[in-house]
C-alpha cells in the first residue's frame, strides 16, 4: 500500500500551478498603461515632424561654366550688406588727459 500511495501523490500537481496571481495581473495592467502613454507621446512628437526635410529655397546648379559668370557672385549680396552696415566693434576711445591741457575723463585727474 505504501507504493500505491507514493504513486498517487506523485501524480498530483501543486495547488498553485497554472494559476496567475493578482501580482501578475497588476504587472500586466501597469505595462499596458505604460505602453499606452508611450504611444500617445510618440504620436504627439510625430505630428511635429515636417512632411519633408527638403530645403524650401532650392539652389539651382548651373549646367555650363558660362552660367556661373552670369549674375552676381555667390555671397556678393551679403558682402554689400556688411559693407553698408555700421561697425559693430569700434576701436577704444582715448579719454585720458592730454599733455596740451585739454579736458579728459575727470576720474583720471
């Protein structure tokens, strides 16, 4: 009878095998919520991406060298603008008293 009892006990499965616990359910729910938030965030970011990354102002490349000489040279407009603009950096001004007695900075006296 002891061998029969041992064989019968070996065939039984433990009570918790095949059942998911509440912790597993909680884990699945948390992962689903995190996935939903990530998808929502990604869709917001994708709406900000432009449809095309091509530059709007296309530069035309000339076919022949003769076309290179036509019109102003590249960057000539910028150089003209910079030549007409006032200087951003001026040389330092000398405010020290002169040897000829002219007035200078009062703090230097």
